[in-house]
């Protein structure tokens, strides 16, 4: 499988993006062809039996339809997400939906089970306290392998500082609780964090899950979670999917009883989306240059929340050479309302359209009406 860097689709579609934005001050724009392409790349992984899209990344109905048509399933973390999938895709086979909540209410589990969905449990307390609802059911158990990864502490989901999963020392208790309530643990799940570019991370998770599996004789599936890295710029090499596939194929050879599943979110949709925002003001402050745009952390929270980086260009003057490095900020009354720092931009003027790349994941899905400002709407191009 080749791993050639992909060109940014939005460069070739500059005119279409500007036309789609029209008189608006800001908007998200998605290219569904990129979503389908990313889904197909994942489905070509020979080591992986099933791929589920972590829909918290972007639940837009058109994106869900595109992903379903490509052949992926859906990983949901709330009743609202379950209802969105089933309303958008009423004929979907329920086996294509995973429910992986965290500290959710009993009522949410009951709803999912009533729909015939596969449910993941991530602590023994749930089995002790609500055992009756799991009697006779096949469930997945989320483990904390201790193998945390990610570019920021807030995207690392393993280890003692994380609220997710059953640590190794508590597996005997979880096994006893499952036996006591009559549930069958048919799969083990792990997710260590987001934004990893090291294929060894998923191999390590597979090994940890396989080591725990003999405690649960009914296990047939090892779900390795998601977190596949997405390059911040076109210059950064992408995750080597061929190397990932090769390492997991080697694992499968040594562990034939188990299927491997993945549940990526951002990898599927991030590069398919961009945030467009008009320049409102420009400002100098000492040696720093600020470019203000019509929306900020109310539309794209990721940079403020956990220091994510996004390539930012002036779409109006896409071919103009940089005039200097700028800090791109929004209109929200917070010091953290920064979309990008040290951005090489041409001289910007009021009304120019800036484009924030790789914004298709955790953008609109995390937006708010903070300061009573409307977040960017969503467009398809």
C-alpha cells in the first residue's frame, strides 16, 4: 500500500469555496469525496476486520451517509448520537453500531440494549450496580492499558490520570462481576489517545488486549480504538498506514482467534473540512501582527482547548507571497481565542477570506454560542 502525501483539495477548489461562502462572514465547508476516500483507505487495511467511525468527530447527516455508503460502521458515545445515526440511516444493520459511553446514565445503556446494539462497559461498578440489564448479553469491556499517547494531556485517554477503562489490577473484579450478572464479555477495547503517528501504538494495544483476553473466554474481538494521526500541514508526512497494517498482520498471524477492529474519527473527516472566515481587522502590537476574523473559538475550540495547530491561508490571495507572520484571532472576549500563531500570511485586508485547514473534525461538533455569537454554519462543496 503506497503512502504518498495527498495534495490539499481546497487549493484546486478555491473558486468553488469562495462562491459557496457567498456573502457569509464564516462557514465550514466539507468535501464528501475526501471523506469517502479516507474511508476506503481504512477498508483496505488487511489486518482489520471491521472499521467504525467515531461520529463525535462530525455527525453531519451527509457525512454519515457517505461513511455508511463506503462500508464503515459507527461508534457512538451518547443516546443523541445513536438517535442521529438511526434517524439518518433507518435501515442500518444494528451490528454496524457500537455504543461506547463513559459515565453515562443507566437509562442510556437501557436504551441502547433495547435497540439491540453492542454496548461497551468501562468499569466493574456498572456491572455490579446494574447487572440485571446485562444478563444474557454479549458486551465489550474497555481496558486501560496504560499506553497513553497524543499531542496534549487532554487527548490522552489511558493511565492513572484518565477517567477511561478498567486497569489491569481490576480485571479479576470485572470478570467476576460479568460472571455474576450473566453477561458474556465478547470483546476487549482500548483507546490510548488521539493524534498518534507511530504504528507501534496500536500493536502495543493489541498485545495488551491479547494478554488480558484469556481471563474472558468469550472474547473474539480486540477493538484497538482510534486516534490515527492527521498531519497539521501538507509538509508533515502522514501516518504510514502500510506500516500499521504490516505490524498488525504480524500480530494476527500469532493470534488467530481474534478479530481486530478500529474506530477512528478525526482521520476520516478532518482533512475533508475547512473553516472559512472573513478578515474583520488587522492590528500591530509591538512586533506582533494580529489578523482578526469573524469567528473564533465559538466555531473552532480545538486550538484553545488543547493546543491543536491548523494550517491557515488567505484564500482570497492564495498565490500572494507571505508578508510576515501573524497571529489569527477571533472576536470572542477571551485571551485564548486564538486560531493560529506564527502564520505566514500575505498582507490581509478587511473582507479577505482566511481558510483554516483540517477542520472537518471536532470543529462544528464542539461549537457554541459563547458571547451569544452564532458559530459557523456547515456547507457542502
